[in-house]
C-alpha cells in the first residue's frame, strides 16, 4: 500500500506518522514567564545534530493563531529545560498535558517537584534521570499549525550512576508509541 499524504487529512496523517516513527522520546519542556513555571510534554521531539548539539521540537498552537505557552516562553526568554519522562513520573506528565491558562502552573496544580541546579535556566523536574538545559537556536517556518523550534543543548544533567566510563547514558526513559506511552527497554 502506498499512502499519498495529500489525500490524508491532518488528524489521520498525524496518527499514521505517530504510529510509524516510534518510539519517540518525550520532551517534558519546562519554561518560565512572569513567575509562572510551565511544564508541558511534546512527543514530536528528536536530536538533530551533535555539533552543534541541537534538538528539534514541534510545538502546536493553543488555539487558532495563539501559540502554546512553551513556544511563547521560549521565544520570549530564549531558554528551556527538557526533562525526560520515566516510569516514576509518567502519570504526572500525562496530567501536565492538560491545557491550562497561561497564568496557571502545571508544577503547582499537579504538585510536581522541581529543583534549580542552574540559576540561568528554568528548573528541572526532580524525578527526571536526565535533563537538557537549552537555549533558543532558531525557528523553522513551515505552513500549518506547528512551529518547529531548534534548541541548542548547553548543559546536561545526568543522575549519578547513569553515565558509564564509555560515556553511555543508562536511563529508563518512557517514549511515545502512537497514542500510548511505552517503556524503553534494553534488549
């Protein structure tokens, strides 16, 4: 079967792509604006390059012509902290996917514990095993309702004992596989 994407509506194209490119890590992006800490999950997220160390995340709209809070905050403050989801915080990440008013914080509403190891970046989720401290690099202009943002990784937190002598990271990330979360396992 060959599917011609021009003949598939946006929702079904999303489903087909989401069920095909799996598993995708979840970027639980923490940003700040006017004292409000925002934490939102994004599953359209991948590394793009290691030199420069950049990742890309596609962020949709909150409503027609209104950017999601994460996009607004990244474009305004040029900083984001990407925390990776694991089985210990998967339920909290599901809750934080709920659309809140810009003045509301998922951190406060869902009692998500954070810590601030670096003063010049948004805090990280305390239960994450690894986090990327990023600065805005560029925006990709494409037609449609999503905005791909390229973020440059400046620093990374790795929980003690998860980085081996050969620079391999051993974390228990949960990824997105279509509409479901799946644990990433070693084979």
